[in-house]
């Protein structure tokens, strides 16, 4: 459950205003696009029935997707933010964390270069 005290403003994560406004924006965009493109030209009457249907579908689908994304959010554990990083001294080792092997010099015994 969310840790919220009464009287305090909600954080962006627990607020419902952001997802509602985002869904409303895409619903209006779907309404306008459907109203323009579904009529088939300016000489014909606009199709408000299709425009309202598209706006409703866009609003509901985007709101459900945002709700699923917010429910699936899980913050990282505190210990993951501490430390000095991963493989900071990779220049001291070879590729893949293996110690670097000395390379044979040209003209060394057993080195057949033809």
C-alpha cells in the first residue's frame, strides 16, 4: 500500500491526474484524427459516431496500459545503489575478466611467420 498521510500532496507515482491527462490527450488526438479521416473528404458530413468511439477506445486502452505499468513498478533495493560500480578496473584484466596473457613477440622461438 502507498505510504500517504492525509493532507499531504500525492507524489507523481500515486497521483491519478497525470495518467488521466495523458489518456485524455491521446483520446482528443484520436477524436480529431478520426473525425478528419473517417469522413472521406470535406464535402461529406463528419462522422462523429466513429470519432467518439475512437476517442473512448483510446482513452480506456491507454489508461489500462498506464495502470498496468504503474502496478508493475518496483523500486530497486537500496544496496544496488551503493558501491563503486562493476568492472571499474577492467583495464587491468583481459577481455571477459580473464587475466591478460603475455603476447609472444615477433621472431620468438616457435613463431612461424611465412
